[in-house]
């Protein structure tokens, strides 16, 4: 039985024992609502980090799963990463339509983040076309899992949610740090995309919440 099998069994048994949905348990642990749901998906290849498992365990006052040894590094299909999202400004989707298996691409995982979830996102709009033309694949690592802190010049995946999390826009932006906090700028030749997004917008417009979801490690374009 693999580490991932053990973890899934632990999640399933504890969710049933505490009468919690996967989303409710994740929220109780201070994690994104989809965190547990992703792990339980049959085609999800990543082993959750010790930090995630500890948060889930603490939320229900239970010991974390016993794996015998430290959580093993993320196991990925050889030389391939999964394409999990389509990313682009101006496209709002229902949250349940956001994360899907979109195939794989021959991109190596970054060894420096081997113990953390890595994946690819396909660019579908021109809001960052100075760096990432439509069709580019972005190599991303989970920002929450690595404990990411914003830095000027970094490119990140951000999500804006509305209507209580029912609608989600997922987009890539460049960070610029300001005295008021980080701003997330498009780098586009399209004048439609010329204004930044700010974390300070949270709750100020249409119940919108802004979160950093991933750090972009690089990009790849198929021939």
C-alpha cells in the first residue's frame, strides 16, 4: 500500500467518523475547500505535505496518518506533469468546473520543490501575453504548501472568487510590492488588461476574495 493509499484511507475514515464533508474539513483546517477533494480524486498523483496532514489532524483533534517514515516526495509520471487548469483573466467559472485533468506534457518537475505538488496550467487569454502567449503551459508549484510570501517580480497564479466562492477567475499576474501591500499586474499588449488586482480589494467589490494559489516556476510551449 502506497503512502497515498494510506492517506486516502485515513481521510475517508475520519471524515465519516466526524460526519464531515471533504470541503468542510478543509475549511475547518484553514485550507482551501478543494484541498481534500483533490487528494481523493482517483487521478490525483501527489502526496500531501506534512503541513497539510498536520492541519487536517489538528482540526479534528486526531493523530495524523502513520506512514512509517516521513512523507515521501511527490511521485510523478516519469518526465511528465499533469495539466490541471486553464488560466486566463476575464473567464469566470463555477468552482466545480475549475480543476480537471487536461492531459500531461513532457515537463520535468523542479527538484527544489520535489516534496510539493507541481502541475501545469494552460494559458487561454492574452492578459500576460508579453511573457506567456495563448497556448503556453505554465509550470506551477502550490503556493500554500511551500509557505509562499509575495516578492516583487514573481509571477503567480491568483484566484478571485465571488458569490461565496461559487464563481472563480484563475489568472496569472506579476507581483509588485507597494506600501499598501502586493499588487498583481498584467503584462499584456491588450489595453483591456492594464490595471492591477490588489489583495486590499477583498470584500470591497461584489464579495470578491483574492488569493495566491501558485508560484510560476517557468513556462513551456509545444511546437
